[in-house]
């Protein structure tokens, strides 16, 4: 007998339950078993899928540039990175000036902004199934009233999306431009990099490098500006669309005959 479709599988689980002895009992019981599996799903695991939104894709690129392989360190100091939406980018273009909390001019610095959203090409030109159709993802055994009940998780195919990002380095010295160019070329020597979003690897491509004209801010300072275009082949999904159904049950220490 199937259960109603779960609109939002949010569970609470008791962290005070002691871990079981291996081979004697399950880690959790009933819905707490499902909750534990959901909580244990981290960046190193894809045991159960989670909601992935556009903001998660944006955050992964920001982290990749700010703290990942595209971070830039000069004289032992990390070059600041700022994310600009279209509105903030428009304001920034009026002054070409970036300052810290004390209003001190900072150079060099790196800016990031998303420039384009397109239909996803993560799976190439392969045909896709009709959206909304649910597919079996995982069968999870739980213990309930002395019996083992198998719950089947079903989910639709994720929605693929390609996102393009404009990464720009502003600096007064050509030597820093050369350093960042060389670092970026080494990163993408194997065609693509990967970012991991809630346990899911998503390819990132270097879609172009461009020497921009020098710009002058309102204080008369001139900068070298280099642009790097990154393209992420990502996807989004919503756990509200997941469905949980009961498939079978059996005694906890044996099988029904």
C-alpha cells in the first residue's frame, strides 16, 4: 500500500539515540532512519539527493574563485573576490572602484557576475524523458514495530542548465595579469574542472580569456582588466518532487514464508 506523495520530506531525528552494535540493529527506526540518512548526506556523499537551486550553483562558482583553484594569492595575501549581480555591476561600472570596510582602495581585486542562462547541455544532445515522470532512485530499509519495511524513493530527472560567469581581475601591474593567466591555463589544461554541489560533480569549462582595455576610476587610478569566462554544465532539482512509497515488509529477524 503506497503512502501519499511527500511534498517536502523534512524530518527531525533524535541525536541522542545511541549507535547500534554492528549486525544487531539498524542505526535508526521508522522515519528517524530516513531523517538520519538525509542529515548524513554531505558534500562527500550522494546517498540521498537534495534540493539544488540556482543560488547553489552561483555559490559554488564563488567558492571556486574565492577559495578554490582560481583563488589568487599575492605576497602571501589572498586577493579579495566580490560577487556582483547585474544591478551592482551597473553601479560598479560608474566608478570602477572597490573599497574595504574602512573605505580604503583595494587593488588588485576580482569580480564575479553571472551573465547568461541557457538550456542545459550536460548530457549532450541525448533525448530526455518527459519531465515530471518519477524514477526509482533508492530502496531504504527501516525498522518499524519489529518489522523491516522497505521504502522506495522516486524522483524525476533533474533539470539541466548551463550558466556562464564573467570573472575579471583588476590590477595595476601586468605581472599579476600574467600570473593569473598562467594559473588559469594550468587549471583547465584538461579541458574542464569540477565543482561539487551537495555531493554532485558538475563540469566547469573555460569558455574564453580576453584582455580588456585599461579602465580609469573616479580617482584617476588606471587598471589592467582581464576577463575569464567560465561555463558550468549544471542541473537543478527540488526534493518536494520526490516520492516515498512502501514496497514490502518482513519480520526483523527472518522472512515471511
